[in-house]
């Protein structure tokens, strides 16, 4: 009851963008702008008794930063009118994410990977594009899951890959355009193959490699590099027809499959591959210098996180 009383003035300010569903949980209903995205984060943090931003020590001298993603409903996939879309992005459909979660502000870095796995066979002397603040590239899906299982065991928290729906909800951050930057994207906003264009966008830089995390502006939820740099593993098995049968709330993908979903595009992607709705897949037993991952930290509903 105290949480509801604290929430009332916050929800009122949001002009029904973040709604108290059934008088309880504040739910974000897309579309909404950047200011409302931040207000929805604050409302969810207030209700659940957690902070909007959270830093976790994962090894000596190594931290991982997270931002709170509010629960809510968004339009997943792409409409048939979206340029250069893939058929597996449809049918576009409403999806409700019923619980808040923390998502890594950045892709997992080489410093975080090697710091956590120091002294083990999983630590690496070199990545394809070495650098402490560069994303940990060439990570297989199973290696990413190993990192997350060990991290959960060591710290007593639940870390995992995001589901495909959680990833897209976080990436869009209230937007319904092809990118969270709008109807097009530029190389001042993300790291992709700038020799190619999308929509009315202009050509730009073609770096031909990854870059340090956080070099580009964040999306409205405060997440960096959701478009480009490295593809990011998701928890779901890939099925091109899954959207035809997906549940409307908290979908987790097919029960089995041969490839896992990857999202976001990478440093050598055509910008169409970096769109919020773009779906691709890769064998989780294999690695590639275009693939990394981002960490999700679960928040138990109604339970304040340990600060």
C-alpha cells in the first residue's frame, strides 16, 4: 500500500503513458517519447523500491552497469510498410512485458569477461579487436550462458540473456520507428557499415571493426549500442514463423531449435540489419567476430533489489 501511495503523484504526471494496471503495477504503453521513457523508468523504480541505475561488482576492480527497463506493452516486429524488412519480422503484434528488469547499459567488455574469468581457461589473451573497453567479441551463445550461470552462482543474483521480446522492448524504448533514432540512422549514432544507407540517411564512416562501448548516444532508456557494434545473443531459439503463434505476454520463444536469436546488427552490417525489429540467428555452439552479448539482471516483482 505504501508503494501505491508513493506512486500516485508520479503516475499522474505521466498523463496515462505509464498506467497503473489494475491499480498495481505501472505499465508503459508505447509509443511514447524520450521524456516519458525516463518518467516510466522512475515510476517503475518507485513502485518496486529499486534504483533506475545499478552498478554491480563482478570481480576485483571490475563493475557492470545496468539500467531499469520498465514493464509495459509495445508493438513487436515491423509493419509491412517498413522498408527492407524481413518476412520473419511479422506479423507485427502487441507484446506485454509484465515485469521490470535490469539490462546492461553496455555490451559486455573484454575487461569484464577476462576480469570475471581471471585464472580460468575461459579468460582470453586476445579478442579479434582487443581493448579493455571494447565489446567481448567472438563469444559463442553457450560461452555467454556459461558466463551468466557462473556470475549468478558467484553473486547470488539471477543473470541471464534477455529474451527476444525483452531485447526489442528495451531497444525501442517507446519508439515505433525502424530505429530508436527515428526513421533512419547515421554513423554518428551507431557503428555499422556507413558505406550503405537506409531510407533518407546519408553515407558515413566505415570503421571495419568494433569500437569502445559508450561512444555513441544512448537510447531513451539509457542503453548504448543497441544498434550496431556487435550482434547480441538472446535467450530464444529462432523460428522464422514464431510471431504467428507467440503468446501476447512475456514470450520466450520456441522450446527447441538449432540456432539462437541474435539482435542489433554489428560493425559491418548494412543499416537495415541494425533496425529494432531485425531478427537474425546463429548456431550457439559457434562464435563470430561480429557477435557479443549484453546481460540481463532479474528484479523479483515487488521485491526491492539489494543496493
